[in-house]
């Protein structure tokens, strides 16, 4: 396996890039935008071009998906992208290399988190992963199938390197459960908008604002909304109740629907439209 290269834009001494980002967002009274890309979809070269292009278009942070054969939290769009990326030979090591290339060659400064499923990370080795992620300039991990009760080894491995493990809450989470999650949360809390899987939706879930307000009463940690957010008006509805929004399936659907020569420009136009909200 190729050795993960170190990176001159690696972790700041003070920790991940998330805390400064959310401080700027709150000072500016705006909702941050965090697009999602499946690494290696539609191909590695496009991912490598898209990361700096999305930052240039106004993305505040990026969620970079590690393809997995059984993405249980994801709907059809991300499942399809994940299968295609696996067919392209994408591995966790290649995702780390792609992240490092974005820092080293393209000078990307925004926070970048890897999103993936625990089996992949466990097989790679938690200490090894934390070290390699820090060395290429990553900021943390999003692991949707890792319960808080089983997260201590990964949380400690990341924390010792100034990286964050992102925690989840959902509309079904009780206040007691939210307090437990908030007590160990780092970076931000991922607030799932629906009881279901990812996928672009016509309207923002009615459950989401109530969830965000309930979590905010319990903790001051930044709140990021995800699952089903796809339109400028969805972002507008989050102003004042969420710190940022994750847009995933809608962006991947866009990449599916345009000619290859238009993908970068179309993705930038999409991100700018969301930012203008």
C-alpha cells in the first residue's frame, strides 16, 4: 500500500478547522454550507477537481464519502455512487490520498471530514487511521453506524490528534439521549432531518426545526442539519436554528444529470445558488 504523504496544510496545532469555521459563521449570522461528495465518483479525477471548485464557489466545509458496499444510512443516490466508486477501485487509502492532494496541490483550506461506515475504519486500524487522517489534513470522521456507547476507542484515537468524531441525533432521540450525545460530542452534532435514509426531497422535513430547537435548548455545540436538504429555500428555513447544512444526494444527482464537460461548472453554480439563500 502506498504510504500516506504528510501535508504542509495539515492539522492546526489548536485542533480541527471546525471550531474556527463555526465561530466565523456565528459572527456573520449565516448558515454554513457543507456539500457531500462520494470519493471517486464519477471518477477520481473529477473528485480531485470538485473539491477546490466547491470551495471556490462558497462551500464552507466538505463531507467526503468513503464508498462502502452496504451504506445502511443512505438512499438510492449515494448507494449508486458508492457502488460506482467501488467499481473504480476506490479504497479508504485512496480517499485519504485524495484529501491530501486537495490540501497539498490545490491549497484547499476548508474543513474536510471523511464519512464512512465503521467496518471500513476498523479494518484499516483506528490508530493508524487517525494518524493518517491528521497527516493529510483531515478534520474528523462522520460514522453513521457507530453507536456512542461503542465510540470511545475511535473518539480517543481522533481526539489525541485534534480531530473530531461527529455525533448524530434524530427526531426519535429523547432529551435524555440528546444530553448523553452532547456530553461527548466534538466539532458539531449532525441533526438528521427525517426518520429514514438520505435522499433529495421536495420540501424540508417538518420534524427538523423542532429537533434543532430541542437540541439547542440542551447544548451550545454547533448543529448541522442533513438528510433531504436540496434547495435554497431549505437553507433559508434553517437560518437562526442551524449552524450549517449538508447537501448530498441533490449534488450527486446533479453530477449524474449533466454532461461530463459541464460537471465542475454545474456543481459550482449549484453551490452558489444555495449560498445565495
